[in-house]
C-alpha cells in the first residue's frame, strides 16, 4: 500500500504557506496509523518551480523551500523507524532550463553538453522541426535565438527534454539514482517514463481522427513517434538492473498507455523493467458497474504472468474522486481500491473524501490552466492543503496557504474524522486493517462474479479462505442473496441480510 504525499500541501513547518519536509516529519504518525507500507513524495529537488518541482535544476539537492539534505535524511530515518519505505519522484524526461546542464547546452553548438538536450534546425520556412505538440498545449519546440536552433520540450518551454541517446547524459542520470539509493531511498516513481526516448529522425506525429475541441490541444496528434519507443524499454531495464543491485527496492513507472502497451513495461522474467507500470484507468473510468467490471477484467487479463497489478484512484494531476462521484460513492471506491488484487496507491486527502474545490481566479497557480484556460483542466483543485484540525488554516500553516483550503475544512479535517467511527478516515483505516489481516485481500487470487445491474462483485481467495466483495454503485437498494459473515460495510454499520443498501460496499467471509 503506497501513500502519495504532495509536499507543498501536506504540512508547513515555517509559516511560509508551503509544506516542507519538517512538516511531513511532524505528521508521519497520521500516515503510519493509516497502515500503509510506503510513502511516495512528489519532487522536492532544487527547482525554480515553473511546474512545481517537475522542472529540476539539481537532481541531487533539496530545494530550500522544503528543507535541506540533513532534513531529508531525518525524514528518511523517521519513515524507516515507523516501518515504512520512502520513494522519491525521479524526473528523467526533462530538466529545468535553469539546470547547469542546459545552461551549458544552450551556450553554443560546440559546447560538450549541447547534445544532452534535443536541438534541431528550423524547417526551410523557419518553423519548428516537426509538428509535435506540447502536453501543455502549443508547439513542443522553442526557438533559441543565440544558437539559432529549436529545442524540444514535451511540457513547458522551461522543461527542455533530455537526450537519452547521449551516453554521457544517461550515465549522469544513472548516477542520480545511485546517489539516492546510496542514501537509503527505497525506490522511485518515475515521471512520464514512456516519454524519455523519441523516434530517430523525429518524424511528424499522425493526426488524431477522433479529435474534438473538447479534448486538449495535445490530442490533435497521436504521439506515435514522440513516446513509447523501443529504446525506452532498454533504459527501463537498466533502471531495474540498477535497483535490483541494491536489494529490496521498487520502481514504479508513470505510463499512460493502453493495456497491451503498458504491459510491455514489466519487461520479461529474464530482463525485467519497472515493478509497477502505473494503472490509472479507475481515475477516468465511467462510474458504473458494467464498464468497471469490463475494465478490471481487461486489465488483469493483459498482465504478463510475472506482472503484479496496481490501482490508482487519485493523484496530484487528476480531479478528486469524491468531487467526481460524490462522498457516498467515494466510500465504495475506497473499498474497491483496497480490495482489488494488486498494489493500491492512495493520494493524500482522499482518506478524508475531500471533494471539488473551486479555486478563485486570482489564486490559480497551475501553468497547465494558463496554457489552455478554456478547457478548465487546471490541477490546483487536487493540490489544496491537507486540513488537519479546526485551528487557523486547518493547522496546515501559520501563514497564508499557497492554495485555498477545501471550503468544508472546519468539518472535514483529520482531527474531526479521527474521532468519528463512521467517517471516511475511519473506514480507510478499517479497510487497511482488514487488508493486513486477510492474506486473501493482500495477495490472493481474484475472480469476478455475476451480479445484478449496478453491483460489482468479486471473490478474493488464498489458501482455501474466500472473501466476497459486493459494491453497490447506485443510490438504490438492491436485493441480493448472499451468505456468509459480514466483515466490513462502507456504511460502518451492521449489514442487512439479503440486500445491499444504497451506496454500500460490503466484504463477506
């Protein structure tokens, strides 16, 4: 079980309105008491924060906004002391344009590190080298007047793409992994892993025949040549070989691809790649039992024999699940996440069912919003500060929070829910306690069951012990013949034989 912390929004220790490492240390008991196994930290490296840490200016340093290496070492020790692991966010596709490597690269065409990034001449008409579109909208190329070439950036112009075909660059980045593994880090979530190598020759991407104005500008094209290249899998295997050399370590790849393509990132038993290519399908799925059943079946069937599944309901880039389907169904979704076969990742605040937060125009921070404002795809609503209690600013900071709090923070906070046996937080803890107590939920086999319309049902089995999970994804009661002993209901009350209540999830022995 992995818990994602977005450091800017977890806990501020120094009153500047932004969360930091010392704040995380102060709140570690909350994470430990949930019953999770590992913490994944979004980036805390040195950064000018054009994309809030995903533009790295020093891969081996901690940004002063969050603390320093000494504080990081203390955090790592405190996480380990509580029996948990700590994972960092490795950003290999691009650096900041403030990174010393890029400063040297753009100093002139003859500089040694010029080829550490992807530079190309203009087309004869002066335009960009190809038609690639940034994931944030606009051309993926920016003109550099002093050196009279374009450089490639899959995201912001302040995030130039690294050239993984250059062996010196690759060695330098492998040394980054060694630096943190040597320090005792337990693994990495690897940002946009499927982006890191581009097709030789950089040909145009084909147009997307299904594009409509409701989609992002990036979706005008199919990223056939700019992502998921065969050479990237070889690099992924090198990452794995390095991690395996350190023993008990884990690599998780951020990979937004269809099932068949995602499954290739497991590699083979002889040449494994990442342990977990992240599966984000629940984040965007239709919230209905029949399509969810098909989604789960298709995903599990796509895995190679040596591949272990994983599930994600929310993260720092996606709308919150409670804002999307409502709090009552968010409880059902939590039971789904924590009883499916595979490793779940829980995003901070989802254990409280934080819903949709409206960000006033003068408080918007996300550059993705400003690049395509008409689409309303800003990520700020999923990054609002954690509400801890009823003290000023919900106990998050003594200063002005960098983003607004959820509007119901006086009632929806950790302290309030900790004292409520029927709260979302109490349900999350109960589910994780059950997961730890029942090997069938942790490592057991899974079989989808036939069920009435509106119900998602499956069994988890291990060493002769079978648990049945019944999830009512509707707001109506559903008669359902079942037998067995109820172990946990999302309503946190005694289950009623023969019926699933509206918005109820149930685990039966």
